[in-house]
C-alpha cells in the first residue's frame, strides 16, 4: 500500500516508516498539511494517517475536511496526542475513518496496516471481477467449440 502520513513529529514518522517497511508499505510524509493537500491527487494513497496538531497553517482536521470536500474517499486515520474528551468525535465528524491516540502501540499499527491492506485487495479483486462481467457474452459458435473440446477431454 501507499500510505500518506501527515505528521510534524519525526520520531513518530520513523516509527510508522519502520512498521510499514515490515509489511512492504510505502510511506510518504508531509509535515505541512498544505503540502499533503497539494500532492494528494498525484500521491493517490491507499491509506492516510493524519496528525491533528500540525505546525503549518492548517490543522489536521482542516486538511481532512478539505480532502472530503474535494471528494476523496480514501480512509483517513487520525493520529493524535490529544486526550481531550470529544476529540475522537471531532475527528470522525470532520470525515476521519478512524482514530488512534499517540504514542501509537506498534501492534495496533501492524493490525491497522493489515486490515486496510486486506480491504484494498478486496476492492481490487471486485474491480477485476466487474471487468470480466463486462465482456461480451459467448457466441454460439464459441460455445459449440467449447463443448466439443470438453467431450474430447472426457474420453
Ligand atoms: Mn503534531
């Protein structure tokens, strides 16, 4: 998977990159929310991890709101040190898919990557199956040929 991680604390970035590498995931880090927004359409991430308290002009919440306004449906997990009551709700309301509090336990991160990797593979499989169904129906001639081949094989 390609993961975009918007985070200004490099210790957290190192941790996430290390865990991601074990699962052969790629991590693109932005310390500034505006940079993440500007590159989002090009990056096309499968998963986003979003720090809420960012050093730049925008908060993580604002970045999420803008992404959702632009129509992006990519799963976004808020990663935040805020321990305030109602913080989780605020993130979900802004359009986050899930929420994790810092410091992030490594096992939680491993499980998260695993879960979204599975989801992504299922989505890809569905897309392939839809394509197969779109192909034209068999012609009578090709069906007859197939039946003939089957008969030969069974002998
Ligand atoms: Mn931060």
